[in-house]
C-alpha cells in the first residue's frame, strides 16, 4: 500500500500532475511491496533473451496509424506485445509470438537504394518503415503514446521528494522514478540480441548477455549497457555430444594467452560493428584496458554500450547483486538513494578516475546491511552453504558458488525503517576505520586491510583483488566528510523537521541539494575540523542518551 502523500501542501497543479503521473505508472514496483521473484537469475536472462529474439526494432515516421501498423505486421504472425518510444525519431519494438514471423517480415523487407551512396546489405532486425502514398494517408495518422526511457529531471524529482509523506516514502519514490521500466529492460535485451546477430556472423552459437546495472536490479534509467559476448555455449554443446572412446577437437589457431584471444575477438567484432552494424556509431576498441572492451553508441536505443568477453565473473557478480536486491525490499531503495546522493555530490562520475564507482557503493550498502542487528542481508559465505549441486560454479579457478534459488533464503527479522538505515549508513561510514579495515561481504565483517589502498573492498569472487583500488585518499575523505554532514542533517531533521507549508527541502531532498557540497567546498580549509566536529557532536549525542536514540528510529 502506498502511503498518503502530503499533496495538500504542494502547489495545486503540480500536486495534481504528480499524482496523475504516479497513478499512470501504477505497474512500477516500489521498495515497500513484497516483490520476491521466484525465478532464478539465469531463468530470467534466458526468457528475456528468447523474447528479444522474437522482437524487431522499427524506425517509424513521426506520425503513424497504430492500428494499421499492427495489422500490417500481423500478416507475418500474431504479435505478443509492442511499445513505441522516442530517441531522435519514433521507434517501435514489436514482439512477435513466434520467431518465424521475424523471418517472414525480413523476407518482404528490401535493402534501400540510396541514390549516389551505396548500402551495405546487412539484413538485421532493425528496420525502417516508410509510408507509401503518404499524402493519401495524412488524415489517418495520429500521434503515438510513447513509453518514457529517461529519468525525471532534478526539478521534478525535487518536487516529488518534497511532496512525499515521510523519508521512507522519499526513498521509495526515488526508486520508483529512477528504476528501469519494463520497456527499458526489454530494449536492453533487444539491443544485446541485435549485437548478437552481428557477432553470430563469426560465432554462430554465441550469446550476447547484458550484465552490470542493466540486470542486477540497481540500474537507473539512462545507465550504460554492459554486454558480455559469451562464446562458451559452443564448447558446452560439443562437449555433451562426445561419447565413447574418441574425443573430437576442433583445429584452432593458438595465441599466447586468454587476453590475446580476447583482444583478437573483440578487435574483429568491433571492426564488424563499425563497418556493418546498423545504428552502431562511435565504435572505439579499447583493447589494452585491464578488461578489454568495445565501446559504442547504439543510436536507435540511445544506449552507450560496453562489449566485453572473457568476463564471466562480472556476470556472476551481477547475479549476486540481483540476489541481494531481491532478498529485501529495502535494499534497492537504499542503494538507489546512496547512488543518487553520491552522484549529486560528484562522488561518482561517468568518466573513469580516482572516484568511487557505483559498484563499490553497492558493495558498501550490502556490507552495511549485513552488519545490522539482526542482519538484513546474509553473508556470501552463508549463501554458499545453501547452494545445491546445480549452483556449483568455478570460474578461472575461483569458487563462485552460491545459492541461486531465492526461495531457500529466509527473510530477515529486522524491521528498521529506511530513514533510520539511511542515517545509520552515513554514520557507519562516516566513522569507519578505512585506514586499517577492509570491507568484506563474503564474511560480513571487517578484515585487516591486506594492502595500503585508501579504500579496500574485497572482490567477492577474486578475493585477492580490491574493487576500489582506484579510489584516492582525497576522494575517500570527501566521501567521509559528506557522509558525516548528511548524517548530521538527518539527525537534526529528526528533531526539527521543516513544516510542510514552508516549502523547505527536507529529508532526502535536503541531502541531494548541491548546496551541501557547495557549502563544504566553500569552507574547504575548515573542512577537516568541521567534519571532525560533526563526528564528535554525533558521538556525544549518542553516548549521552542511548535511550533517546530510539526517538529517531523513524515513525
Ligand atoms: P553503472 O554505474 O550504473 O553502470 O553500474 P554498473 O554496476 O553497471 O557498473 P559498471 O558499468 O562500471 O560495471 C559493470 C559490471 O562490471 C559491474 O556490475 C560489476 O559486476 C563489474 N565491475 C565493475 N567494476 C568492477 C571492479 O572494479 N571490479 C570487479 N571485479 N568488477 C567490476
Ligand atoms: Mg554499467
């Protein structure tokens, strides 16, 4: 149930607009609903991949008669679903019930003749619809209802947050507004599937799978699309077929290392996407990176894509985060808010550098939730003890086994509110002994740091690695200062919240305001003492009245 909003305190029209928009997005999930998925991560991935293979992407004229458009397409077979969206033009993603319908449609599709230019005759599932006799049809054309693919503006978010009922409601609102929609998720799988068709020209049984925030349940509208070119399916298939006394192997070219093999494969696929891939622009082959990749923009979907291979552990990390996100409805709400807070204060950036990544922030939230009493999330070691035979997974010598069936994990008995958790998150990391301790979600407790990086977060599967090795001391200090400041703001507010009519930003809205960061950078010289002072004040408040702290445990 959605809590009542403080709509009366909002300016009339805005409030009404917001309420209408909220109602229209009725199918969106919120952190407060029981949304425990029964399906395994691999099941979801396989179902969505199969769905994407039955789907075509069509660039349409700006105005179109939807009924006639669907009637035209259904000559090739029944349509299961469709949606329209805008991205430098109008596009439709149309899912047929059967794969054969796609082939049938492709058979009546022609390669365009472009006048002086020449077309590369690559027949993909990305098509272009033109109107015949457009003059005769003008009267029947109408504007189309488009599905939104981008996150709300800061202004709208700010209004929504200020109109919320409570801090918990604010966190759930932020999640609802920023999380990937059903259509956006479909578009991500469809884009992978279109790239798979290109890669299949070389490796017919390959799969291109999305990973990272597109599938780990922490993705926000507009996030990049991480793709994994999976060539192992081919190996598995042939392995099953061998029997008897003989073992048949393919004759292959050998190269000095896995890394060189990866670079060669990505180099060729990158070249192919660049030369032949419809809608793939700005293709960069970044082959000397620690994890070689091909980066490009997929124009039709608007996604910035990173294609990697030989990166199976990252896919497993995505599955682990998906499990954690699904175990308790508070996890995603908290992660979204912390990620948004970090972005608002430039703690994270889209450019690689010495800053904390979203992946590291998510690990920090998971760790914090493992440390609550009673814990909200189980440790990775515990998830390993629940694993069945089908969950066994060793990748490059690393044991990546953990339970895949969510139903085997008991829900937490912890009933803390999101408001309390957010405040305590900031306090916890505002006081964390980063200089000597490492964050370890496998064991759910701090470990001595094995090396001297300012921030040490153990990679859950490659346990000798630090996922936050890139973070500099000054970036970590900025994180700590902002965490203390934010804990302080929430603490003060708990006692003295601005009245709804004052139009003052409060709760999460106050934390996301750039003024917090600006104020801090203005007093740069005083930063350290200010941060220390806040820490000491918080400490003294806590120790002087432990019994009072229950008063701030949300309402
Ligand atoms: P966004 O910022 O929304 O894109 O989040 P993301 O989780 O997709 O992060 P990103 O695109 O940077 O990386 C994609 C995936 O690669 C992550 O989800 C992780 O599984 C993995 N990954 C990213 N950074 C690291 C790292 O430093 N170490 C390891 N082991 N894996 C990483
Ligand atoms: Mg990503």
